C-alpha cells in the first residue's frame, strides 16, 4: 500500500512561507508528478513527504497513519535524487545492497534481492563494476536499484534525469514508466519539465509559488487548464494567447489556442499573417507567424511536410471548438 495524504501542510523557512496551506491526496499505485518552475517548492514538498524537512504545520499520512513526526527511515519510502549519491569505492552490487546491509538482512536474502533488482534494471553485467566505470544512465539505474531493494511503499524521485543528456533522458523516462507498470508501487516524481510530466504521470500536480494550481490527468490539464498559468505551462510549443478585440468577440479577456489546433492554408482562413521562422522537422512543421494583428507571434503546428517559407503569407483557421476562454483574472471561463 502507499496512499499519501497531505492535510493543511505548510512550510516556512524563517519568515518565508514556501508552502502555504496545502491539501493533496496521492492514491495507492499512482504515478504522481509535481511540476512547476524552478523554486516553486517541488523539492520542499517531496522532502516534507520523505521526512527530510519538518512541516511547519499540518499532517502527513501514509496509509492512514500519521507520520508527521516519524523519522525518514521509518516512513517506508525510498528517495532517488538528481545526483546519484553512489559510493564511488563500492561495487554496483554493494551500492545496491547498502540499505539492506544497514538493515542487517541475512546475506543470502541480500544477494537474492540485489539480483532481482539488477535483472529488472538490466544491470546484471555491471554488478562487479564501480560507479566510475558506468555511464550516467547506468549510474541512475543503480540508484533506482538501491531504492527497489528496500521494497518501499512509495518511491520519491527528485529530478532524477536532469543530469542526463536528452536522448538518455527519453530512454530513462520510458524505463521508469515501465518500472511503475511492473511494480505498481506509488511513485512521486518531481520535475520542471512538462514533457516528463505529461508522458509519465497518471496525476499531475502543477505548482506555482508553493500553491497547487491544478491537479489532474495529463489530458485533463491539456484539454481544460483551469487558468492562464496552467494553460501556458502544459503543452509544447506553448498555447497562443490573444487579447483585445479578437478575444472580446468570444466574450473573454484572453483566448488561448494551441499551435496544433490552427489549420493553415495558402488561400483562405480566419486569420492572416507572414511566416517568420519555419521549422521543417519532417513529421511536423512549426511556423512562427508575425503581422497577424493578434499577438506578437502566433505559433502554428502542421502535421507532416508543409511548404510555407519565410516571408510567405499564411492563412490560419482556429478550431473554434478547441478555443480556451479566460476572464480578466486569468481564470478559465465555462
Ligand atoms: N533549506 C532552505 N532554507 C531556506 N530556503 C529554502 C530552503 N530550501 C528551499 N528554500 C526555498 O524554498 C523555495 C522552494 O525551493 P525548492 O523546493 O527547492 O523549489 P523547486 O524544487 O521547485 O525548485 C525556494 O525559494 C528556495 O529558495
Ligand atoms: Mg528542486
């Protein structure tokens, strides 16, 4: 089991309230992602759950038990950090076994647990190597292995892939998702990268300045962002925002339209502009359109190869049914 509940939790460092009163439930078996800009309190929230920071007020419950005052080692959680924190002088086997040795588990059981983790993570051939002989991705897998052998009630990941290059990140992202499929253990994963959040999460928690802006599945956030912040944060490239007369036509202060919800044409459309940069990726084409009278730049995404070039006139038609309307406070309108 691994149901985690935060009730009215706050955290201040001195006079600075980093987490204003916050309520959150993560169900057993969920893959929850905390996402938000740097400094918004993601790590602090994770560390509060882990017990590495004390709450200023409020309660934290794991499977119904109040653990607010319980030490980190007794919470049954395992944390994986961005810096792998491996022991350089120990073999991979010893690194993975470390928490079990600390717990004075019997050697035969330790070996079996390490072999099982190594097979899940494809580390079987590397068990006698030292961390220095491994790639960044392999080292991160060792750190995850060390978490797995503890059979925690939940895994806590703090930006575990940030030190890896882009291609490796995509691979590890998939591995962690597969690990979750396999273990079905609750995972809480912190990242500033909305693509990681969208691809990995069952439940995304969008944070800004310690405050929860929205909680929902990836597609709930994509389809119905509750406010301008979430609308601009989720989705890549980001949603276009249009104010002024065009928004007023829809009875809104601001309208939002995603780049993939605008159709392009050489001859006709609702809006007209001039193509600035055109990015031809083959699978997709992105146009950055100027002189529309709507916004500084409109970003448009077309599927496949579309042959507008820099300086071309382009006509654009938004999908009316997929327009997002926001009021003067930036809140979503029905
Ligand atoms: N130990 C600390 N002492 C004082 N301020 C801290 C401490 N840890 C974090 N903060 C502050 O709390 C805020 C949130 O930090 P953090 O949780 O690390 O953000 P994130 O992980 O989202 O980047 C930041 O303003 C940071 O400076
Ligand atoms: Mg952080």
